């Protein structure tokens, strides 16, 4: 069964892959240093970076598909900030993928690309945190305004239509 909305389920893939990528890169560097063939060892972080970029694209697409529903609840400005951070994350993950792919080259260019890609994976963690933090604020609230889960608590629809109805139920 496919979840509805799909976006909250899909976003967990880039989160997990983003957290795993630095470990895969460090592990591959360690393996190469211990004598493993660079092409073989570095293929793992390249594959993870590719899966990350693909999953980030899927998360962005599913988010855009549900933009109108969420905008009614959390507001255009907050949603726009989250969308922009998601787009930035997708671009940065593509850059990390490209640099990682250069790490498959032999010799000094490959060594340099592997080092740069490994450092870049940690920068990607920062960008991913920003996306996740803004998305969490949309779902759970940011302290100054409620999120989707707070407005839909008590049986209200996640589109915000039940929010006004639920406000009057506090007097019972």
C-alpha cells in the first residue's frame, strides 16, 4: 500500500543515505589505504551518492506534488523556505555525486577527488539538516506557529480544514 501523503515516507531515504555517505566514503578511503583497488572500493560511495541524489530528487518531486495541501496549513513563506532548502540539497548532492564519480579516476586526480568528495559529504550533512529541520518545523511547528500534526490532532484533516472546527471543541 502506498502512503498518502507520499512525501513524508520518501524523505526518509535521503536522510538515511546522507548519514551513511560519509561513513561509506571514509570506509572506502581506509580500504584503499590498506591496499584495496581504488576503483572497486570507491564504487560504494559513488553508488550511495547516486542513490542519495535520486532519492533527493524523488523527495523534491513528491513535496511539490503536495505543495498546495500543505500551503493551506502552514503558509506559503514557511513552505517556500523548505522547498528552497530541498532544491539546494538536491543540487549539492548532485555536485557531491559528480566529484565522487571523479574519484573513480586513477592516479592523483582520483585521489584528490576522493578526498574532496569525502569532505563534501560532511557539508552535505549540514545542508540535509537544514532541509530536515525546516520540514520538521512544518510538521510539528516551529515554536511560533503550529505544524500540520498539531492542526490535525484530534481528527482534523491534514489540509487544515478541520483546524477551525477543532478550536471550538476546547470548551467541551
